[in-house]
């Protein structure tokens, strides 16, 4: 290799290196600051680069002169180093619209669910048993319905035998575990879950949430992944609040109109939903979500439904020795289980809506023994939470049977189901949680039934002692 050839190679490498360095070190044409300080420069024709600060100052100066009436458009072309500005190109470069999530390409698609990974109904129920006390029939129905639904989704069976959706309608008194069942189910299946309140839904065009907002919440729960959202679960709570209003001459925008609007979602259709917002507007991008594989679960307390059931059952009563008594069903604890579709229609649900919820089941009201089990048996039981909190202070917390039944009895009086347990415990544990950290010598606290009834206090044991040394009355 000759020396001249080596020199040509060296000179070429130097030129390339200088060109790369030149491209890396770009300066603002006006303020001469490097791009590393100003941020991304705006490229204009004739190799002009302007930072955002200088561009804003130029616009501000032009606006001020226009407001004063002394602006001459020829001044715009007298800027140093600037000839003509292509405003169309400038707007395209400055505008950075929010991109809507797009579906993945066909070649990148993978099966959303693996049929082998879907747990069998008995395994789903066994998992629910660890968190939910009682409601055996409801857990069995939900396990089978969810298993069949996700089998349909995983196999995508849409041949001559088309499998329909397993949408559910659960009926039960307040505090019996409707929402908790759905939350636990979604967590066990590891699918996105959206919980919507039907009371805020109205017909499109009126004040309130649009009906499509329930799908938008599911999309947000799936981190804006459309494929993942299309295999999720939507739980619409307080569904009984959208029943048809009786004896009204006004347009029922929050009752029957909402039921009619939900029909297309329950059946399965492509709907446009906003990303990151509750309602559609010009500033929010829209995406299309197919609800064909989304499982809808509706739940409600349906107050006064028992009266409708009793009225239907009492029609069988007649005069005679073998006639049913009018008060036969007044104290029937299982009256809600006798509900029929006709009873729900009398309550105010339209037939088209009920037809898209083929699985209807009821939840039982909680008894005192069930509330005691809820206090101590589930994995995340309320008592275990308090025990863990005091264990961080190296204090052992115990509840005797009398205290548990006293708490359950007070909860039954409130008639709000399991929700009353936490409120009652917060009331009685307040003084203990406040006083215990003061004294490092306390090693164990025993909550007694007398303390809950207000006739005594909790037993407090010092560290290393096996017998109660101090009894304090509730402050």
C-alpha cells in the first residue's frame, strides 16, 4: 500500500469524523446555543435551526407589534439568516399529537389465553374458598360460568356451533360479598377488571358518564392494551338503580335508556371509547374495542324485590283448610332464592336486558356465625390485619370467642353485612392502637366479650408473664 493511498484514507476518515462532529454539534441560528442546552431544535429551510425559546420570542414580538399597529410583514423576512418560513412544515414539527394505542400486527399476535392454563371449576372454587366465607352456590355458579367463558375465548369457537357469552346477574343484600367475589375472581385469573357504578350512567348526550365509559375503565385497567382489555371482566354494580322509573312522564335518561344502551355492550360489538378520559371530546383519541369476549357481571341489592316475590307467591293462597297463609313467606330467609325473570321484569328491568344475562343467581344474607368466620378465617381476615399491625410492635393480639360473637351481633344490628365489621373493630381498637405503643413492657392483649359489651376491659399481659397483671377499662 503506497503512502499516497494511506494519506487519502486518513484524509477521508478525518473528513467523515468532522462531518459527524458537525452534525452532533448543532447550534441555534439566533442565540447560537448548542442543541445540548436548548433541547431539540426546529429545522427550517436553508439549513436554519431555531430553538423553541427563540421561536417563542419571535412570535411574542410579532404579536406585540400587531397589537400596537406598527407591524410590517416585510419585517418578518429581515430576521438574520431567515428567508421564508413554511408554516405548514413548522406546525407539523411542533405538534406532537398523542398517539392512540394500536393493535399489534397480525404476525406478532399470540393466543391471549392458554386453554391448559385455565383452572377447572373446582380449582376456581377452592381458591375462592380461601378468601370468601359461605356463598357456596354463588361460588359454584361463578366458577362454572367463568370457566366456560374463557374456554370459549381461548378456543375462539365460532364454527357452526357458536358458544354464547356467560354474562351473569347476581342478586344479594348489601354487604354479602358481591363486589368482593368479583375482585377475588379477577385476581385469581390474572385478567383486567373494571368496576363501574350504574348510578352515574346516563343516556348519551346528558350530564353523567356515557355508557361506553365502562369499557374505557377496563382499557385503563389493562394499561391501554386493547388485546388484553378485550379478554377482561367488567362488573357493573348497583344495576338495580337503572330500573325503569314508575309513574313518570319525563324521559327516563338514567333508567330504561341506560338498559337499552347496555344491550350492544352485553351482546358484543365494536365500540369507540376515549383513552384516559370518561367522556368523548375532540382532544382525546378514540380506539375501537370489541366487547364480544368481555365478560359482564352485573350485581345489585334489588331492595323491595322480596315484596314482589311474596306478592307472586301469595296469589296461590285461597280460602279453605289447606290454603296457604298470607304471612307464610314473611320470615322466609331463603325468599330471594325464589326469584324469577318475571319478578325482575316487575321490578323494572326490561326483557331485552335480562335476555343478555342468562345466568341469574342470588347470594345469601350473612348470619352471625358467618360473620364470625369472616372475622378470622379468610387469608386476609380483618383480625389477621390487626394482629399483624401489633406484631410489628412485638405485641400479640388475641380475641376470645365471646368478643367475636359480640362484634358479629353488633354488625347484625346495623344490617349492612360484612361492611359493619370493620367499622365496629375500628371503634373498639382505637384506644388500644393508641395506648399500646406507649409502653414497651406490654407483650399481649386479649380482647374480651366484656370489653365489646362495655362491661369490662381488655386483658393486658406484660412480657414474660403468664397471668394477667393489668385490666384496663375502655377509655
